[in-house]
């Protein structure tokens, strides 16, 4: 059995070895960790590494206060949040330091039993640090989200008040002549069914009417504008596909529709039609910026007592920070976008007791609509 004096000697050997190789360890850590070039705390990362190394040494000595470790964890977590680093990258960098320390502990050539004890101490040190750092990071992130939600809510009320006043004038000035033009175009189609371009004119007029309706929706708190009815999901999707046919062909997009024909939802038909049309047109716009093949995929299925309708495209991915804000009013990534389309879609779906989600990665960007099981029925 190893005596206390022997344990003290092996501890001194390890401490001396780590001190002598400190620069090598820290340089490896700094060179391999994930750091953004525009990180505002880029210069302090190395300092944090030295402080962390010092605390590891104190852990091995048995003289580390957990309060000191917690203080460093809180400091670094705050910096990482302000640097807007992903929590996964944050944990990767922490565990990278852990692995370097553990791996190099073997370089001291200590007895295997002693090496194992020191490795356990180092692992506990990093586990404790990770716990405090991630807890602090999460709490701070939640505070930011709460502040953002409060700001959006208050700011949105002010914007809607102004927009409401603008909308009444806007609709009066544009909708009356638009309705007249749409009516005369229908007469032309009836009297001259073979006349070219009338279908295109009709489509563009409907698009303009759609945009006007969006502004109306945005300025209103109530989105339940019409009675709900039972709707065949497949028939509605086919109708949207016909409306967007010209744009799909022009952009050379392959449309894949995958779902059972007997899925129904009870909702506002015009509202749901507006949502699908908006999602289709957004996908088409996104795919114009992508090389072939271009895919637009519609999938409807039941999952966990929900009816899920997803519209996906393989266009450019949307960054996570954008997907978190994409349904907010007046938020847009388009140069000439209004930032109200997806907000209106979300409110329409919510008014029909559903909810929307957006997920994007390197393969697909997917907008999914979820309705509870009380909305579903099979023929």
C-alpha cells in the first residue's frame, strides 16, 4: 500500500511536469479550439486558459475552492454569450481542454494507480466547471430571450397601431380599383378563353390581392375571419400547386408530394390557403438561388396525435439565429421583404388551434404546421 509520503512525491512529480509543459498544453488548446475571428473576447481566451490551468493545478494540490471555480465559470459563460458562440461549440472547447490535460497527464510516467486518481480529479474539476458555466450561460440566454420577447411585444403594439391607420387608407386606395381590374379580367377570360397571358394577369392580380390581405391581417388582432370547415389537405395542396405552376416551371423545380389522400383538417379554408401559398412562394424564391437539382417537398402525416403538414426546400440553409426570429412581425431577410408574411401565417395557424415551426440545415429548410388530433379525421 502506498504511503502518504509516496503520494506526496508523485503529486509533486506531476505538478512539476505540468508546470514545465504548461505552454505546450495551452498552445495546443488555443490552436485547436473553435474561435470566431470577430469574437470580442478573442484576446482574453488565452488569459482564461491560463487561469483554468492554474485552477487545475490547485485541484491536484487539493486546495481549490469551488467558489473560485464557479466565479471563473460565470465569467467565461458571460463572455461566450456576449460573443454569441453556440453552446455546443462552448462545450466542445471546454472538453477539448479536459482531453489535453488528461492525455498529457500520462506524460509524467507516474504509477498507473496514481495517474488514475489524478485523472479522476481533473475530470471532476471540468465536470464542475461545465455545470456552472452551462447553467449560467442558459440562465443568461433565457434572460435575453425574455427581454427580447417583451421588447417585441411592446414594440409590436406600437407598430400595429400605426399600421392599422395606414391600412384603412391603403386598402381604400388600392382594393377598389384592384377589384374592378380583377372583375374585368375575368370577363375577358370568359369572352376570350384562348387569349394569351390572361391567366398570368389573373395570377399576378391574385398575388397583389394576397399582399394587401396580409397587411390587413397584420393590423388586426383577430384572425378568425371566416367559419371553419372540413378541408382535404391533398385537394388544397393540389390547388396551391396549380396556382404556383407557372413559377415552379419557370424555376425548374421538382415538386414531391408525399401523404395519404384521406387527411382532413377543420380550419378556415381561405386562411389555410393563404398560409400554403405563402410557404410555396417562399420556397420558390429560396430555390432560385440554388443550383440544380431544386426540390420542393410537401409531406403530410400523423405523429404523436398531431396532423403535421411540412413544406420543405433544398435551397440555402437558414441560420439558427434567424429561424428563432423568422415568425416575428417585420423581420425579413429579403431586400424588398415586408416581414409580415410568415408572421401572418403563424397567426392564422394559431387562430385555428395549431402552431408552426421552422427547422433548417444543410439539406433542407422545413416549415411545418401542426394541428392537434381533434382536428383530424380519416375518411
